[in-house]
C-alpha cells in the first residue's frame, strides 16, 4: 500500500492508484515489501497526465513521504521524469540527467505504461515503455547533468512516485518482461553517460 498524508490513495483490484489534487508535486512511497536484494519489477500506468505529469522510480529509507517533500529531491531518490524522460535525483536543478535510450520530451502520454526493473545485484534501474526496454537509467559510475556522481542504488529501497496536480498513476507489481541487463549492457550505458557528461 502506498502511503502519504497528502495523497488520496485508492486501492483497486488492478493495483494502487496515486492521485494529487494539490500542487506542484506530492509523493507516495510503497511502505510494504522493502527491496533489499534481488531483482524487482513494477509497472506504472499514467492514467491522467495532470499539470506537470509524474515522476516514477525508487527511494531509500531516508525519505519521509509524510513530511511533504518530493522523492526526486532526495539523495536517495532515483525517478524517471515523465515530462522530460530524464533521471531526477538529489534535488537537481534543470530538466534532469540524460541516459541512453531515454524517452523524448513529452513522448510518454496518458495511458502509457512505464516499467521499472530494479536489480540490486548490479545496482541498476532499467526503464521499459509499453513493454519495450528503453535502457539502463541508473548504474554505478553514472554522472548527473552537472558532472557529479549519481549515488549508487543500495537497499532497502521502495517504489515511489511524485504526482503533479491533476495526475493519476496506477502502480502494479508484475513479473519482469525480460532478464536484468547484462554486465556488457550496463558497461555500455555507463560509457554513454561518461561520454555525454564529461566536465
């Protein structure tokens, strides 16, 4: 179950829905089943796009959803920006950090399904869009848009969403549609990131 003092969360047969009638973003965190090892997969369907849409990903235990902050602002938050297709992490200013295979700005539309595959063995977070793998968004060694290090994923982690005013996201745990990325795929993603964020 997702919890937040500020979000209306409706438990449906098809999953949990996080909605926001406030502004600009409110966060919800999956309080059950902390992820400490292994691979985990979730799909998040954008039911309503809202004013600024949503961000989807994972957050660590240091983030307090009830405190009113945004998971993507946390040093322990790694979220995909639905609006920009970029990684939002640790209160980065700007439009977030690019990664190889990321969706284009405003490519993700209402009704689209974002899949997130967390592999705590390799400490990676991969993104799927409507069932097709787009790439590795987070891996050890990656840099942010300012050339600083992106903190490595480490458990325990929870699924998290930042939802903008008028947006609605359905969250469901599902079997992963494919294997975790290979070591070669992870290395290629880190190399692309290094080539694009040299400072």
